[in-house]
């Protein structure tokens, strides 16, 4: 494929995405203003995309075009795209609580709602378990260092015993290994 063909192909894809984005209608009030804040509008858009184009990811700037009713897709470093990026975590929470949908993101392709509960568990829950596992490992390391120095008060020793009953990094490590096998299949 030569450079001209790849440019034309990119233009066609951009045009197709823009027509999808123009088809979206954000919720409006009677006076014609947007009826909700940015995170809610993002969640509403991702739900709409899930219903109309399941599995299709959208970049921050594409989401900005859709919910802002812009004429063209803004640049990836534009003010609009940055505003979407900063609202995305809250939008994901709304997507889950309001619509019962998890979300996934590929930095190169964009955000989308998960298309099944299975995907939500595998794509949305796995990073949370991984972060939890790393936190448990750090707590475990702190406790081990403190115990080795053998300078803990009775109250601190009691706390350490209670935390050791709860914190089990080896268990979450096992869960992550099992989940990795599920992701591979």
C-alpha cells in the first residue's frame, strides 16, 4: 500500500467515525442546553455506542466531538479532549452504576463499554485485582521490615497480627495467575 492509499483509507475511516459521532444525540433540556455534566454525558455516549456500535472504541477527541456536538474531531491535545480525559474515571463509575456496564480502554484505540459481563470481569476487574495485589505486597513488606527491627510496641504488634490475618498477597497472586489463563483462552 503506497502513501496515497493509506491517506485515503485513513480519511475514509475518519469520515465513517465522524458520521457515527454525528448520529449521537446527547440528552438536552427544553431550552436546548445539555442536560447533564461532562462525566454523565460521556457515560451516556458510551452506553449509546454500546447499543448502536458494540465493541467500537472511541478516542477522547471523538467523544468530545459527539457530546459537544462539534463540527469536526478536535485534536488529541485540544482543550476538549483533555476535558474528556480528566472526566473519564467518573464517567466509568457512572457507566457502571447507571447502565450496569463495565468499560475498557486501549490507549491507541480508545474507550468503549464492555460488551458482556464476562468481558467486564476480565477487562475491568483484573486491573483492580492487580492494584490490590501490589498494595498487599507493599503492606506485607512494611510489616516484615518493622518486625525484623523488633522495636514494635505491644499495640503495634497487635495491629501487625490483625493485618497479617487479613492481608494475603499470595492469594491475590494466585487469582491473578488464574485470570491470566482466562484472558489467554
